[in-house]
C-alpha cells in the first residue's frame, strides 16, 4: 500500500509544474520586494515585432513588469496589468515606482539595446 502512495504523491506535486508563461514582447522580472514611494508613469503603448515600448516624455522606453502581475495574450496582441488590458496605441497611466535598470530582469532580444528600461515595482498593480 505504501508503494502506491509515493507515485500518487509525486504526481500531485508535478501537476503545478508546467511550461513557463509566455510573456511575448513584454520585459519581466521576478519580484524581490517593494518600496514605499510612488510616481506617475504615463504614455502610449507601441507593440512591435517582439518588443513592447511606451512613449514617455518623447522617448520610447521598455517597462519591466513584475512577472507575477502581468499576462500576455498572443492572440489579441495585448497584455493585462493592474486589472486593465492594454494593446498597441493604448494610453497607459500607472501610479508606480519606476526606476532605471536594464539588468534587473529579462528584456526581449527584439528590444533595441539603446532603449531605456524602467522597472515597475511589484505589488502596485
């Protein structure tokens, strides 16, 4: 009886293991904490082949989203964050902590290396 229980337990443990989520053209990071200050970030979203940028103060920037707070829908070419869905050409306004940091996470290869990357702090969506 005990020998049958082990495969069943292992099977239950592996159910939660699946392929990693597909974030498409979104840059993401694994959250590591939260700060207690805020800024307002707003601009216009541009989704191109493999890279999502936001036009902010005249520059295109990449937003680095907390990976546990954003989802990508490849069929709609849109993402959901903070209870809203966004796509190409949409305006986005976030009250979030935004700071510069290209090395903080995973930026899609299609994003030009010259584009600034800004990190959205976790827990603010």
